[in-house]
C-alpha cells in the first residue's frame, strides 16, 4: 500500500505510474486543488493533509489525517511536495565582503536561486548559469528556449547588461511582481524568445511560438484532463476497462 504526498506534477505522475501496479487504492494526500490537473483515476484516492505518522514493529506506517481518520498498513510514503533549490557545494565570492559564501540558503525568500539575470545567468559571474530554475507549466519546452538564449548570450550575440547592478534589475522587478501577482509564464517566454529572434531571425520558425494560440492549447489540454467523457475514452483506450 502506497501513500503519495503532494498534488502537483511530481506527485500526480508518481500516483499515476503506481496506480496500475500498487495495491488499490493509491492514497494521495493533498492540501488544495492543484493548478496542474491530472486525469481522474478510480485507483487513486485523495485524502486530506497528514498531521503525523506512526510505525509498528512490522515496519508498517499508520497515517493520521487532519480530519481525525487514520489509514493503517502503509508500506511506503513518497513525497512529491516540490524541492528547495540547494547546491551546498557551490560557493561564490561575496561581492561586498569578498569572502566565500553559499549560493543558496534556506532563509532566501521567496525560495529561488538568487541573483539570476532572466532566471538564467548569475549576475556576479557570467560564466555561471542555470537551466531549469524557472517554475513552469511546460518545463522542458522552456528549458529548450532558455538554453538557446544562453548559447547566444555566451557567444556574445545577445547583449547582456554590462554591470552586476544592471543585471540584477530583472530580479528586483520580478520579485516586485511576485509580491503583487504571480509572474506570467507566457510573457517571460516571449521576452526570452524575442531576445533570440532579434539577433537570429532565422530561428523564428524553429523555436516554439509561445503565443496566445499555444497558451490556449495548454489550457484546453487541462480542460480535457478534467472532462469525464474524454477521460473515459482515454481510460478505455489503454485497456483499463478491458481488464488489461
């Protein structure tokens, strides 16, 4: 018996992969409605937040749920609750104290890799960059776009602000926007794409469009995931109702 904790991409993927092979139901502990909807599955049972766990001499887990109920004889609990960006082995020369300091700290809020221009280049050292630092609905497509941007930035065909202070302007504006509302993924991707196409217009037909039509398709995909009729067709097509 398996318990999965979380309700975004990682937890939903784990639960979906386990559903055909684990003892039914696979329990999924959630706190709120997910902004990353997944296909409904009768083999996955949603439960509320977990307040504590207890174990017995048989190494089984008893799960104590916020509503006062318990689930016994859980063999394994898997956490899909996200991650904290932590690279303890990576230190940098602090620009003011000139001493080595860790790049990431648990006290950095909001949680992020700090001091990144366009969430890619480290503002104080242009030889250091990160791909995948953004939180994205479609991370691999965005990673393809940002890695293309980085190639041209490092080859000096895309201009980069010349000073660390100027490169930090993006982060300050982004944090200000986050304090007021969540940053829109579409507008971020469009800005990165425009940087590339401005220097290499021939890539306009190669890179993903990141336009309103693509955004509409994304939201239609989520609607399809939540449509019971479409789900039943998809469920039958993979052989679940046929007993496979």
